[in-house]
C-alpha cells in the first residue's frame, strides 16, 4: 500500500508499457500501483496478445497490484471470450474494453459477473456517464489525443471527473506526455494516472533535487 492510499485521497501512478525492463524497475521499487497495456503497446514492445499470460506472471511476481490487458474482437461475444481468458490469469487482472457499442455491451456483461473493468479510449462526457451507469471500475480518457484533436483535454477530462464523482467509477487518465499533464489533471481532481516510463521518470526528478542530493553526499564525504 502506497502512502497516498493510507490517507483520505487515493492517488496512484501506473506504468503504461510492455517493456519488461522498464516496467520491472518501477514495479519492484514500488513506484507504481500497477501496469497498463493495450495491443498497440504490446506491439511497440515487440510482443503480442500471445504474450499476455507470461507478462501477467512476471508482473504479479514482481509485486504489481493491478495488471491491465485489453480484450479484442469484432463482436461482443469475441470480446467476452478474450476477456474471460484475461480474467482467468488471476485476481490482479483488470480487463480493458474499448468505448464502442460492442465494448459497452461486453463491459456490462463482465461487470455483472463481478469482473474489474476499464473502459478505454473515452472521448466524451456521455461515454463517461455510460460507463458509470454500467458500473465499470475505471474509464481512461486520452489527454494527449484530445489535444491532438484541437480540444481542451484538461477541461474535458475535468468535466468527466465531475460527472462521475462518487459513482464508484474513477478516471484513470492516459496519453500523458509530461509531468505537467499529470499535475494539471490532479489539480482538477483526477486520482489515477498511467504514463510511459519516460514520463514517470521525469515526475521523479528535477535538476535542483539532484544538485541538492549531490551536496548532501559531498558533505558526508568531507566529514569522513
């Protein structure tokens, strides 16, 4: 349990990657709550959906507390079949489902069976509201892609957060490209964030902190 989870407001970082080296460093050091992936992220790391069981086993052993894999298929039935395969991996599995008509139907069926579900690629308040009515655990709006489309991503995600506040469905913001993206969303109440290892690394350090740490070490050396 991280420090933020012991207080009133639960705030979490997740790593959005299938690069096992980069992910393992963050999970083992307890700097993230869990791991999020999708088929594109798997492909980018030279992997495929066939690698999902091995990745789950590795990240579970390393201490991840939630592990997200995205279901796939061109129909609700196909999505459900593949989602159940993901869920069979263990209790840490969370199924990501795209925010499509078939995806919402699959998500509703999964929730009714007690599964932990995230609706991903959420681009509108109406989709956020729909996800909350179904009772999914998370929604993942894409900040960077909203901005790429010329929209005010922070304002739109803030509106989603306000709309579903207290429903049991939480925002897990994705497509975060800098620490300032994370901070901007935290300021409007978003609790959960997933980002690439490079973005998380930039959240952890600053030149001023590094310089201060070097001065502390130098003082120790002078006193030895």
